């Protein structure tokens, strides 16, 4: 199949979260299965064509009469970068800066939608599937029907719209409708109107041929009011078109046997490098080097979604136990300050690094004994899968992809981690106590570690799920 994959971020060139990782890995996995995949994304100001080895394409893509140029990074799934200096090239942020979201995000991503649809004709492509990702691409299914009905390059193309996080919806004042070149007819409850505003997310949900999200459990959760973010009624109406396909992870970049960020690589058969990595990590974080003390890691955005209010409430009791806690992340400044204060009060038990450091993230996944992920909601989550691959036992709240990827330890010979359901500090502490008690049983802990490291979270499995969905959409 020929597939056009449109995303607002693609790692490593642009990334704010899991969407960037998916947009890099899924197209490659589909290409490895024999499909012709073309990825389309903006060239932001942070993407230097010379430094990133991008090649210019000397064919103009016309968007509402205006010509734009292209760059390409050639690969099995080539990535095309759309050039627009005013909307993207002059911006350092993807969606905003320190002052908040960019005021013209509606114009920016309406332009992306139109430019992506103009690309196939300009390059001589003929995609059968147009795969879209999150609200930034939500207008594409409507524009495909409205503005490309006679476009030979897109004739018969079917659209797949993937929800990576329903909480981010791309909602804008209704006054912007005509300036986006949209007819007022779309501004009604059955189409793009959402609480008297224009919703790009709702546009994707209404007009795409098929809907997916990034884990089976999240696909069920968003059908209800708690996780549906005001769109649950619409999603229930389209339930037969909605599929939950679990994200994968890049098993090349995340492999403890070959990870270049690690001084001491290791494998399931030989865990000596993990023990050495723990000692090195304790030293790097300024914690006492002690193999017998369980080291708990959190690598996270410091945001409401991630359950860090539970962690802050549970910290005094947790730090009173014989345990070390290490946090890497950034976000809400008041919570950053609270974690810094906790570490300052117990420097022998806690280390906090504000910001992001890719190498340290890998070393924490490898060197920690336990990974804590108590999310309020989690569409898929990647860190729990990295942790399992690295023999670091996850303690998670049983929501979304965390429910789908971690099997609760049964106290005997089954399970890969520890789960809790109630969103309370007490439930988190109970799960942590179970983990810490099991840590003291060497054989039981070794079994947990080895079972986790045998799990298959590769993109090959996920790509097969998308391939099956694409085939169902296309005429035989």
C-alpha cells in the first residue's frame, strides 16, 4: 500500500511527547513490511536543513495559490518537511513559547492540512491511505472531501485519524472559521462546533473513515465521560469505527544490550551490567551507593496528567522507608519546587534533576530497580515499556496503556509489575509496599525482571495491527 502519514512532530527533528516517537517509528515499521510510506511534517525553526542533512526538493507545493518549498530526509519512509517561514520556520516552539500557545495555531495547522494534501500531486504520489495524528491534522479528512474530490492523486484515498491524547483538542474561537477557508456549514454540532467554538479534534473524529487510539484500554475509556473530554457521545456513535492499537517502542534505541548511553550493557541472560549501572547511577545522582536499597525512578513531564500530586502526598511516608527516589523531568514550577525541597530535606534518599537529559533517561531506566508511573490518565505510555525491556519493574496505575502493558504480580510466579486502581496516595503507597517487600525476595524479584524483559513491545507487532486496519478500509 502507498500511505501518506501526516504529523505535526517527528522525532528526532521535532518532539514534545509520544506523538513524535510514533511518527518516527510506525512509518519505518510499515515500510519494513513492504509498504510505501511518505511522512509529512512542518520544518520548524529548530530544524536546520544543513545540520540535519535535509535535501531540497525543487518542486513547488501550492497552498491556496501560494507556493511553498520542500526538504526531504531520505529513508525507507522518507520524511518531507514543508517550508513556511512565517508560520513555522521563524518559530522555535512547535505549538507555543513561554508566553503560551501561539495565537495563530489554527492558521498554522490549517495550512499544514492543505499543504499535506497538495503534496501527492506535486510529487507524483498516489496514496491509498492518509494517516493523520491528533488535532493538528484534524481538518485533513474534511478538506480531502471538500477540496480534493477531483484530485486524481487522492482519488479513492481513505483516512485514518489517530487520537494520541484526547485532552489536547485544538479548540479556537468561531470567528476564525471564514479566515481558515471553511464554510460556515461546518460550524454545527454534528460537525466541528464544540461549545460554541471550532474544534480541530472533532473535525478529525467526524470526517475520518476510521479512528484509532494508542491502546485498547484507552479506546474503551474515552467512550465514557471521565476520559472522553466532552467528546464521548460522538465517540460512542463512532464506536464501530474506533480501534485501540497499542504503541510500540524503538527496540533498537532502547536495548540494554547495545545502548550506547550505558557504560555497562546487559541482557536477560547476564544482568551483571544492570547492577553496575545502578551503582554508577547512584553516584551520578549523588545518592549513597548501596545495592541493597531499592532505587525508584520517575522520568516524566511534571504535569497534572502524570499523577505527581499523589507522589508529593506519598513522599514523606515513602522516604521514611529504606528506599531511594530519583526524578527527571520538568513542567509545573510549583511542583518542581516541591520536589526540589523534598530532595534538599533528604539528600540521602532523593535526587531531582529538572529538565530533560536523554542519556540520563536511559541510565535511569537501566540503573533503577523500580519505575513509578501513577498517571491520572495515560493513553499509552512508553516508559513502562522501556522499563520492562530494561528489567526495571514498573509500579503503575491501571489506566490506559499502563493497564494493557503491565501484568500485576500475583505473589507467586506470574506478573511483570505492580498496579493500583484508586487515584489516592494510599493506593500508590500500598502498591509500593508490595513492590518493596517483593524486592527483598531475590528469587521472586529475579522472576519479575526476567518476565518483563521477555515482553514484545516492538513496532512490528503494532504495525501489523495498522496494516490490518488499512486493508479493511480499502476495496478488495
